[in-house]
């Protein structure tokens, strides 16, 4: 069975390698393009950090369309299909304001889950890891 790259790397949203020093990064980074995390919880933590702190608060991206357009640009993805799939899976209109992460955490978790399904397919997801990743981020300090 071929396990999707994001699941092999404990990186459900396929976060690209960068200068960021994410909490929970594996000591060995064998994937040349994407981060590898010690556990799926840390991969989810990084994903939620990017979605809620960087995309929402820093870039002021408040809709599925604006978030996915930046996350999965047309130069690398079928962005419109990605947007449509995330919207369909969550039941949130692509242009609807998602809400403040601290006030609407379930909506943000649904968006993360839908993006992970788009990135990796729906097989073998550990949704408890998703919830623990949210808790790691919002139950801890603000460090990356």
C-alpha cells in the first residue's frame, strides 16, 4: 500500500521546508521538499499555526477561497478544484467569512481536515491527532 507523502511525513497539509523551526520537527529531514514531524500531532499543530496565526491574523485571509488560493497556488495545483472540495467537505461557502479561530475552532478544524483530505486522500486519518494538534497550539506558548 502506498501511504501518501503527507501521512508518511506526519505533515497532513504538506508544509514545505523553510527556515521556520517548527516545534516537533523530526531531527532528520529526509524529504527534500516537505517538513517531517515527530508525530502527526506536531504536523497538525504547525498546520493550524499557519492557518490561524499566519493566514488569518497576519495575511488577513478570512475565506476558504483566499486561504486555498495562497496555500495551493494555480502554478502548482488545480486551485479551483481544491477550493470546491474544501467547501463541499466543510459545508462552508468559499467566500464566507470563516470566523475568528478562538471563537470558531470547529470550523477551522474542519477546514484543516478538508485540506488534509485534498492533500492526502481520506484513508488512514487519525482525527484524534488533529484535535491533539489544536490543543498543542492553543494550550501552549506561541512559539513556532
